């Protein structure tokens, strides 16, 4: 595993950008670009990321950047990948498609599914802030059940979120992983590994959002860490069908214990209307999913033996 001392010194993000105070997206993108050594071509749809990147002729990053239409991220990335291959430059650059949860699990899922079927050669990262944050915090397919958004202001969202990593795994692509900006070294290692794999690679990145999740901007890293430590978000990777827990999630599975979900929910006003019964049900669902993923990780059993 990489340590902080092993990280490249070169920076591919400039000091200033237009993201909100406390936004975790800048943390994630900084480590992603380091892992790719800045040798990438980014494809980004209308999203918070376009705000961070800046509008022409201003930019906060030092890599080529293509702004795509909202549903077209995977389609444009497919075209860039094919173009690089035609120019015999597919080994010179990583095509990085990066979209939010709205542009991935909802609006962009058809292009991503098609690209996965064809096993196009690019890395797709969904930065999941669990709603359409750039347009006013409307619910998305990734919004947790019960969460209050501007389009679910009274009772909260009524439906379970889509398990996008599981959907991508079902496409039989070579690499699927989850990551969280609060654990940037884990993210760095996964992007670095994905860089050297051919075909479509997918990373689902949790990015806490102060304005949408309704917490103090200074708590972004703490919120992200609690998401993992409570099991609300689990760190793992799937290579050719084999699942392996990683980072903090792996350490918990090897001898620790998940924290109570209350510690995570109570810091966010978007969960304010949760009843004790709803919290208990949420905890049961988390425990069940945790047990399923721990059982799938055969390497844990080998290490225990």
C-alpha cells in the first residue's frame, strides 16, 4: 500500500477553484490526477466538476478537459479512446470519464452500460454526492431512502438507492471499485491499479457535500470517514469477479467493529426526520450488506487461517 511519503510531488490541480467551501471533490481529483501522473484526457458532463474545473479560458487543472452533454460522458469517452487507438497513442494517455451520481446512475447510465458491453478502454469514475447538487439538491437514483431533498422535502425519498457498483459488476468488466475522498491513499492506489488495466474500469467515489448533506463544511473528512466506519459506505474492489475489502473497511473486517449508524446520521440535517424505527431499520440493512460483502471476500478467510 502507498504511504503519504510515496506520493508524487507534482501537482496537476492549481491552488484555486470555484467549488463550494468544504467540497470533497477537490481532494478526490487531486489524488486521481497524481495517480495518473497527469497523463490523461478528462471527459466531464454538466456537473459540480465543471464548476470546479472552470469555464474557458480559465481552468483549475493542468490536463486536457472535454465538457460533454449531460448524458454523453461514456459515449464521448468511447470516442476519445477509439481516436487515441487510431493514432497509436492509447498507451500514452488514460481516458478519464468523471461524472456525478445524477449523470451516472440516472442520465448517463445507458451510454455507460453500452460502453461496458463493448468493454471500451477508459476509466470511469462516478463521484457520488447522493443528489443533483449542482442544480439545487434534487433526489437522484443514488440518494439514500428517507433523505430530505428539494424534490422530496416532506417525507424524504421513498425508494432505495441503486447499487451502481453492483450494476457495473454485472457487466463483467475487468475492474470495479469503491472509494471515498476521506481515504485518499486508498483512492490513489485504486486509480493507479486501474490505469494499467485494459478495458472499462469503474470506480464509485463517495464525495460528502456540505450544502446538500447539510453539515458544517469543516466536517467533510470526518463525515466521509464515518460513512466508512459505520458501514454506510464500504471500501472494496472487484477484479475479474473476485471481491476484496480494502483500506479501513478491511481493517474493520479483520478485527474491528462497525460504529453505530447514529454517529453518521446525527451530523447531517438531511436525516433530521428519521424516526428511531427508521434508524433501526437502516442499521439492519447496513449490517446485512456488510455481512454479505465480508463473506464474499475469500482472502479474509485465508488470512484468518
